[in-house]
C-alpha cells in the first residue's frame, strides 16, 4: 500500500508540490510565532525561523526522495546523464565504441563456446559414449574392418554396446532423375547406443543389418521436411538408393546430429557392407561404457583385444592397434582449445575495455571538479553525486551492451554463413548459433560487471576534500597517484596484449598467404571439376562403366572452350582416403604393411592438371584390362621406397589375398597435393582408370574461358549420356582450394586473431591516451612552473612523450617475449613460418610504437600549450 501511495504521489507531482509548499509554510509560520512569543521582533523571528527550518531546496529534495521513492530521482539523473553525454559527443562515442568492441567480442566468442562446449550433445548421457578406431602406421584414427568389429563386440568387457557406422554418399533415383544424397550406413543398434529415439516411426530392429534382411531407412529431420514436406505418410515409402529399394521406417529428432557422419540425410542398415575381409576397413566404431566401468579400464580392455587379434591374424592385423577417444572429442575435434583460448582473449579485451572507459571517465571527472564542488556546496550529498556518476556509467554500459549484442549477433551469423558447407557439416552443433538464453544471461552478467566497475571507480573519487579543492582547482597532485600507478600498469598490459595479438595475426596472415601459394603440383587457373555417380543397376560390370566414362569424356571434350580433360577417382586437395597395401616384386617380404594412397586416373588427367612428369611417361588412352598393368608413382613414394634408385621399370603388386597382376612403374611425377594444403606430401600410386574402373569418379576440365561458366554445361553434357547419372560438387579448382578445410581454418584464425588484435590495438592506444592525459591534468601546476621558469615547449613535449615512451618500450619488450611463447603454443596453426619470424616481430613493434606515439602526442601538445599564468592562478 505504501508503494502504491508513493507511485500515486509520483504521478500527481503538482498536487504534491503544492501540498508540500503549504506544509513547509505552515511549519515556518508556527516556528516564527514561537520566536515572537519569546520576545523577538518580526524580522528577527523570521530569520531565526528560517535558520532553524534549514535549506528549503534540500528539504524539497529529501521530501521528494522520501515520498516519491527513487523513481523521480532516477529519471532526473538519467536525463542529466544523457545531457552530459550529448554535450561531450567525442567522449560518449569513444566510450560506447570501446564497450561495444569489448562486449561484442566476448558475447560472440561465448556464443561459439556455448554452442560447441556448453550445449549438451543430443544423446543420452553423452559422457559415457566413446569413439573407436584402429591405429596403423599411417595414423592413429583409421577405420575398422567388419570382422574386427565383430570380435571387439564379442570379446570386450567394458562396453554396454558397441556399434559401427560409415559415412556414405548414395545415388538416389526417382521421377526427377538421379541425384547424389548424403547418408551413412549403420548397425541396427547404433541409435539405441546413442540413446536417440525417432520422433516418427521406429528405430532399426535387431538383425535388420544382416545381409538377408530387408533394407530399412531412417530420415534426418531436415530431409523429412525438405524432401517430404514433413508428412507423416512418409513411413512405408520406398526410396531407391544405389539402385536398391529401401523402406523408410522412421524420422530422427529435430535436434539430432552426428558430426562424424554429417551431412547425413539417409541412415540405412549396413547389410550391403558386411563381409569377412579383415584387410578392408570401411567402418568407425561408437560404444557406450558399462555403468561402473571407467574410461581407462575400457580402453585397456579394447587394446588387449587388438593385441590378441594381431597375434591371431598376423597377415591382416599386423601393426594394428585399438584407439579410443571420448565421443565429445571425436565430434569437437581440435575446436575446444581454440575456443577456450579465444574466450580468454575476449575476457582480457573486455577487462581492458572496462578499465579504459573508467580511465576516460576519470580524466573527464577532472574537468568537472568545479561543477562537483559547486553542487556539493549547494547541498548535494556525496551519495547523491555518486549516484549521478553511477547513472552516467549505466547509460554508457546500456548503450554499449545493446550495440555489443547487435554486433555479436551479426558476427556470429556472418561467421556461420561463411563457413563452407563441407566444414559446417562437420560442426552441426553450430546450426543453432545465436543469442539464446544462456548467451543473453552471459551478456547481462558482463554488462552488470562492466557497469559496476567503471561507474563506481570514478564515483569513489568524489569526497568532500575534492569538493573544497575543486573550488580552486587545487590539491590534485597526490590525489590521483594511485590511479596513475594502476593506469600505467594497465597500459603496459594493454600494449603487451596488443603486441601478442598483432604478432599472432601477422604470423597467421603470413601462414595463410604461404598456404595458398604452396606447391600443389598443378596449375589451378581455368580448371573446373565435377563429381558424378552412376547407378549400379545401369552399369553393373566394368566394361559398361568404361564405355560410359568414354562417352562422358567425348561429350564434355566437345564443349566450347574445353582444352583438355581428365578423370580421377579422388580429386586433389581433399580427404580421399583410398589406400592400398603393396609389395615390391623381387624384394623379400616379411609381413610388413606398406600402405599408400591409390588413385585411378585416365590418360588426360595429369596433362590437364599440368602436373610435371619427372621421368618415364604418362598413361596411354588404350591401357585397359587387355593391356599389361602399369602404374605411376609420385616423388614421395620414390624417396620412401626406392631411395637412391630409379623406380621406372620396377614392378609392384597389390598386397591382397589371391593372385594379383604385376604392375610396372612406367612414370614418376612430381608430388600432387592429395591431402589438405597444410599436410606433408603423401606417397601415392596412380593406376589407369580403365584398368580399375569405378562408377563414382570426377571430371577435371581445363578451359580457355572463365571456368565458372562451364560448370552448368558440364552437368548437361553428362546428362546427355545418361540422365540417371548423379552429378554434384561442381566448382572451380580455385574455389576448391579456397574452401578447403585447411584454408578455411587458417583464414578464419587469421581473421579472428586479426580482429582481436585490431581491438586490442585500439584499446591500448585509448588507454595510453587516457593515462597520459590524466597525468598531464595532474601535473598542470608543475608544467606551469616549468614554463614560468623558462622551459621551452620542446622540453614539455619531451617530458610527456618520455613518460609515454617508457610505457611503450616496456609494453613492447614484454610483448615480444610473450609473442614468441604464444606463437610456440599455436605453432600447429602456422604453416611455413617460424614462431620467431623476425620480419613480423619488427613490423608489429614499429606499428605499435607509431600508434602509441600518436596517442601520446595529443596530450603532449595540450601540455605544451598550457598558459603558466592561468595554471598558477588556478592553484
């Protein structure tokens, strides 16, 4: 009731003011009557009553604050704060922009951290799930064979369940023709192991992954909406994948994703992939730990099983071991440490931004000392003045927070839009990136913290001694000493931080430049690529595949502007993982597993790429199954397996079971980048496509015109041969390089760190300006005395710039040491650049020194223009 009464009074202000004036006049008249009754004349009684009654203005303010609660005072403070900021637009804009940068960067990075690390994975108890791999000499995380999976599942004692999956691309045929769709083959218990239940229909039944079972399909929620309009009658429909019918039995939840198999629209049971070949490794494993079994115990158990299988099957399982990771690490990959480092950097930037704005407020408060003193002399309490400072601070932080949220949302969406589709598929947890409840709560928390810090710090400078001193502009020499010391330390830290981030951005930028200019063994200009998949039902045998491929080559070669073209089973600058074990004919064999990448290419492939032939010859167009088997190898293969020898003329054989034809090495080519741009060259062998045909292959076309204009014509030419051939992945080679995962990682790292570095540079310059400007304001009397005694302006410049110079030197020196240390920590992101790259360190130091000199020049010029007479008179 009291609160309602106060609100009522607040909105009936004129009535309240009139009643207050009447009450004050009544009490003043009664007091005056009492003094007259004591013998004072009328004039003396009036003066005595006024003295006893007190300051009218203060009584009115206290009455308003008491009766109208704090609403009216808050509104007055708010209006006054806005007027003050409008009177100083330069200060207001600078402070708000600094806060926008600090808050925006922090919220944007936290948005990524929330999506990747905080938001729980859409599985039941995801911390109990692990990913399983076989490690071989080529690497730790390689595929499983189906027989090894069966043995691991049967023999382990640490897993509640163990399943496998294989990412796969299907050729889907229907009324609209053939098209390539993404999916995965999984065992029947895969989704039960994850703890995922379909939102429509049913899960795979036990045994539905066996060869004789009917094929069943589960749809992703996105595919259900895009391709089937979200209709419930989709259940029971038949879809033809790779020329084989399958029945749709269920739809997965909206929030389900499984990054290792993404982008997957269709999940089918893997009965088509079941076999007894231990040398064939198409699967990855996922398992759920038993309750009460630790991660280490389960890992030890599965490693022991792998060792047992190695002894039991020395031919196929030699040098093969088990490897296990928590599923969260399999999904997140290397993004966790990167995000945590970025979040720490954003927090540091926010702290620096907060201190900088507090420093600017303090500098500004020096120009308002007389105003504060006058307001205090007129009756304003210290709490009242502090509240005004807090209100001004909250106005700044509110504006900075709103702009920061807007910039954070824009930044997150911008990064999400520019992530290549292939990379976005491996990070499905970023699909819901944005300003959700957790991100907004984080933004509110840092905004309140920021508002408290830089609102209260200047308010603490308000004291009665400041007010008295403010009337004469004196007494400032020692008052700000503590702040000057704190500010100088913060400036050194800011400069050091800017140095570290600028060096990091410079090294990453140089790495990205060198990555794009690495020797990839081909000339990417005027190259267009197109991938295709032919239906197995139309081309069940190798001769039919060969005939189709020759017709495709003839059709595409006839297009205007086409100079040359080639065929390959796997495009360069990719993650093609086709490998084979081989033996060198004539050398003793002791069971070793020599494994290299293998590619099937036609005679036009290397001339089209303009890959250099080092020795020997390219393939001939007529080299098919009727001709002797031949092979080309790259320089890395020759160095590794034929050191000091001429490999041309030597013979190789696939290390598979059963008799295999010998393949003669007929040529040695320069290394072609088969992996990502930042990987070491891989040993690779190339066999004629027509001796190892595949219904899934890619076209590489060199054109005399703009390659982008040829992409649609290539697709149309393929469909002239057969409209049921699925085409996809049409792009230029330049785009393939630019959008490759390694290029994107280096490019985005350079941009993110570069953005942080630019913000840190701006904040350090503003911080240095604030400290030097505050120092000059505190030393006005000293500078005036120096100039009165004959000091020239040049000496004043040297005095001020010398102070700034020492701070800059300390910041840069400390930053240089930390920069090298930080670069060592991120050396995995560097390519072709050393952590102590001298040119980058020197360039950054010069840029930072020049910016610091500019920031300190403005207060130095102000100090040099001080009028000594006015300065001494003010004291």
